[in-house]
C-alpha cells in the first residue's frame, strides 16, 4: 500500500475516532483502556488470518504485522485462549481507567475514606490525610487535585458542600443516562456499517453488501428543517416495512437452529459542518 493511500486511510480513521473519543471521554473511559481494546483487536484479527499456504499465523508473524513485541502478542494470545478476553465479552481493565474514575473508586472502597456503614466520608480539599489531595495521590499519576475535582464535578459524581468540603454522590464516574444509547448505536449501527465496509473492500469475488448514502454539502440552510422531516418520515416507513418482513420470515419462537446469521439494514441522519476533508473531495 502506497504512503499516500495509507495517509488518506489514516485521515479517515482519525475522522471516525473524533466522535468516538468524545463519547469515551464523556463516559470516563481512559486512553489506556481504549489502547488496550485496540491492541486486543489488532492481535485477534492478525491471529485469525492465514498465510499463503492456509496455515495459522504464528506469533512472530503477528508481531511483525502489528508492530507489537512477540512477548506482548504471546501474552494477549494466552489471554484469548483462556477466554479471559474476546470480542464478545471484553470489558476492559478497571485498573487502567482514568485518574478521576480511579479516585472515585478508591473513595468508595478504601477504609480510610469510609465512614460508618461503609459510606464515603466528606473530604477537605487539602490538609491532613484523609483529604481529597491524598485521595488523588493514591489514585496515582501526575494530575493535580484541582483537575480531578473539576472532572468529577462536571460528571456530577461529587458535590461541594457549603463548608467547602467535597461529597461523593455517585459510585461510578459514568453518566449512565447516556451510556446505553451509545452502546446500542456502536453495537447495532457503527459496528455493522464497518463490517460492511470491510466485506466490500476485502472480498472482490463475492457480491458486495449494498451501502448507499444521500449526501449534500450545499443544501440551502432554510431547507434543512424540511429535509429533517422528509428524512424522518421516509426512513421510518422504510425501516418499519423491513422490520415487518424480517418478523414474517424468522424462525418461530422455541425453535433454535444450530447456526444463525445476523442481517441488518440501517438508516441514520447526520448534520454537521463541512470539514476540510469533505471540502477536498
């Protein structure tokens, strides 16, 4: 693959990662947790690929393709084979979470920060331990206590009392009211869409999955509300008709065949500013 093609591909990947990074940041997922998931995905996919003789790819070849060390590839492969982590149940390592999430976890679990009944005590920002500054030091890293306090306040995980002390009001850093929508969107929209792109780009001898989009970067602004209505109504009618067809052709309740394939047709609406990459195309 030429350097120019790789550059353009990575630019597209970067564009996909920007909204993903926004969502992960809002839910308290750290870069290290994301990097761990990315590393696992690279190793898994490399292990699944065969060489030109149809033989399973060995650790050395996986290391060469991914840029990881043979030791790291071996560790990840053993973890996969032990079923400790795979694409179906990977949940990440909470010890690799962000500093704010770790501080909150320690606040709810370490004895010196707990009062009667095992509830977190209120903490002064600085002073003798236990205080918020000592909590942040225990969480590790080089992030100042003020930055951690700002992150926890923004997530509504803590509150400041009239006396200036800090009180934990949530056990987890994640705002659960928005997480479920993210999970559903990534699982049932983004994931299948990327699988379709991969299928069409890697299987030239097979019938491609259809992928269509109606796109404009020159729509008159006053027409956008009208387009929103048109898109919603027509898309709803279309998806409802597809859903009715699927229900009519599914296995009856109680019958569980040995092998099942997922199928999906998705519709989405997007609106946003024209990026520099869009303008170049």
